[in-house]
């Protein structure tokens, strides 16, 4: 394959897929002054609605703080546009969160997220990106192959049309056909790494009967011992998006009763809140949630003028909320590379892959615990898990540095090396000298969210203490970065 170590780099960009990774890649190329055509197989309407090409459209989506910052460098008007579209600002530090060791402290402020439904988020991003100079989209155009054409590619569509570009960016998601397109071009087949903990999602939108918004979200995490979790998140128009999730045999099925399912979690708080809400629409299931990462760019001979981003390159267990943030980070890498002095597609592809390194280690490290495969982990991994657990205990005891460190890791804002800060080591030594402290009680705001439904007794609605008395040091499960916020 021809090399493309050129000054100036490619000029005409074709992006396959107009979902979040593709749109942000298009914004990146436009910011670097390139002309961009986005090819999308779905017809896109002017309204935010779930669509076939994004099967996860009806599921809750959180945009981690790192993702919001990176996307905002490409689309400076994004936070304002999200708020104008009804996004709800949530302080993820004070949001009630039942982690592996019980209710976490909810008095330490942390990063905000702007919460809204996935179709609304994508619609806002799409409107901003399609308003950028040099960007156009062709809808109803399903790409079915690539062909070399001079220094670039002819991108063929199923309707018989084609588009030329000297850089093609595949952002066509988990279902990307890139492995077979590469094979057709004579490249060895890529065998992706996979870790699939068989997580299942069941979600539904709810509202209060009087339409008043709920003040915050609630998370109840699963553990390997009780592999069922859930969350409720405020979204636009007074909605509360509710998720029930379970691993393996605990995956919610087609006939799931969400309230009954959520009543079986380690704390039944979500079922209690749900009792006072009315469903809007139907329950949506999703089971394509395994972690899968391709090795594109690692072998010699990666084709010039070709890049793969987003879920097409690396898809995660969605529970960690990382996919969009990784797509936004990759878009920044693309913009910087296009604006740089020398261009090399294999090198850029390797950089794109590296954006996913830390999120991948978080998601797969946690999922291996659900698969009962921690025994085969390296000694370094086991040591790091044990230390992370220790810092998790500090978090539960209200240590602000431990809390902020987990928050920074969860939002992809910091480095795992921050876990080794001497102040945390000192705090851990001191903790071992003191008697165990009690886990914090259920946050007070929860009581205001539980409205007795028809026929429901006031007593259960009014409960505000923790369901079981626990001491922080008596729980053995590990606290990964997913237990921060
Ligand atoms: C259940 C679930 C929940 C999730 N929750 C979160 C979350 O909370 N936070 C988060 O950050 N991420 C979350 N994710 C991940 C997130 O949805 C993706 O990372 C994000 O949408 C970016 O994906 P993408 O753009 O690469 O691909 P996708 O969103 O899958 O989009 C692919 C696009 O390519 C188009 N396409 C496909 N094939 C072709 C073709 N041949 N020609 C033309 N167009 C094509 C499709 O129509 C679609 O528009 C979740 C994922 C799932 C499954």
C-alpha cells in the first residue's frame, strides 16, 4: 500500500456514519479547514427520534465530563445548545449513588453532566455540525465498499452512487464492515480483542403525574455477588430515564416488570421512586454490550488515507458511559493531526486507538470480575485492584481526595497514577489505625423523590435511612473507578 507521509495531509474527507463519533470527526476535519462529506445509511428527519442505525437510541446516555470538554473544543456552542434543548445539569458528586460499599458520601461537589435523551443529544450535535462551513451530509447512503482511486478512495454506496476522498473515516459503529472491506483489499483479517460480560439493558422513560421534574438522578451499582443494577436520570421535559441492567442470567428479559426488577437490587430505592411515576412509551431492551477493540494500525501496512474511530474501532460495556467521550477525544486527535505538519495514517490510527487505552482497561478490568476471571489477572493488576479497593474505603469514609480521585478517573479527567498520591497512602495507614466507620445513610434528597403512588403505604415511601446497617471495612468487593462519579 502507498505511504502517505506527506506534508499538508489529506484534503477531502469522507466520513461513514452520522452518529456521534462521525459527526465529531466531521467537526474536527472542518475545523482543520477540510471539505467533508458524511455518508449516513438512515434517512435523518428534522426531529430528535430513535433511529434504526443507532440501535441504542432509546437507552440512557451519559456524556462524561471529558467528553463534554473535548466536544466543546470542536463545537464551542455545545453546552449552551444542550441546555437550550432542555438538558438537565446534574452535579455527579452530590447525586445519590449506591456503590459497592453502600451509599457514597453525597456532600462533595464534583463534575457536572448535562443530561438528556440520546436522540436529543445527537440532534443538537448534528445541527451544530451540519451548520459548519464545508460539511455536507448524504442520507439514505449505505456504504458497501472501498476502492483505491488515485491517491485516495472511491467510497461506494449501495444505491450505486460513490464519493471520492483522500481520507476516509469509518465511524459506522459496532456493525462496521471494515474487517471485510480490508480483507477485500488484500489485508490480513483483524482479530479484535473481546471481553463480554453479557450485560443486558432494559429502559423506559417516566414522568411525575404533575409533570414536575425530579431534582436529581440515582444510581444503584451491581456487584459480582448481586449482578443487578439500575439508575434513574433526569432528562429534558421533566422526564426521568430509568434503566435496569443485569449480567448473564440476571439480564432483564422481554417481559420484565421494571419496578419488580428494581426492587431486587441491593437497595430498592429506584423501585420506590418509580411507584410515584407514570411510564412514557415502552420498555426497550439492548444486549449488544460486550467490549470489543480492533488492532487497526498496529500491524505494518495500514492503508494510507484510512482511519477508524468510535465504536467501529473500540466499543465498550456501556455501563461505564465512555463511548461518546472516547469518540470526542479521537476527534480532537484527528483535528490536531490534520492541522499538523506531517501526516501519516498508520501513526494517526495508532493515536486514535490509544485514546481508548484507559477506558478499555477500566471497562474490561471490571467486567472480568463479573466473569469470575480475576484469578488469571497479572500480579500487577491484582495489586492495583487491591489498592483501588483501599482508596474506595477512604471514599466511603468521606476522604475528599479519594472522592475527587475517583471522580476524575470516572470522568476520564485524570490519570490512574493519581491513586498513588502520598496523601492517599497516609490516609489509608491512618484508616487502619481507627475503628471502622459506618457507611453514610441514604441521602436526604431521596425522600423528596418518593411520592406514594395509588395504594402505596406512606411508611415505605418515607424511609430515608440505609436499608441495612453496614460498616465500611466489612465489605470485600473492589471499588473500581466506576464507583466514583
Ligand atoms: C445500550 C448502550 C448505552 C450506551 N450508553 C452510553 C453512555 O451512557 N455514554 C456514552 O458515552 N456512550 C454510551 N454508549 C455508547 C455510544 O452509544 C456510542 O459510543 C456512540 O454512539 C458513538 O458511536 P458511533 O458514532 O461510533 O456509532 P453508532 O452510534 O453506533 O452510529 C453508527 C452510525 O453509522 C451509520 N452506519 C452504519 N453502517 C453504515 C454504512 N454502511 N453506511 C453509512 N452509514 C452507516 C449508522 O446508521 C449510525 O448512524 C452506549 C451504547 C449502548 C449500546
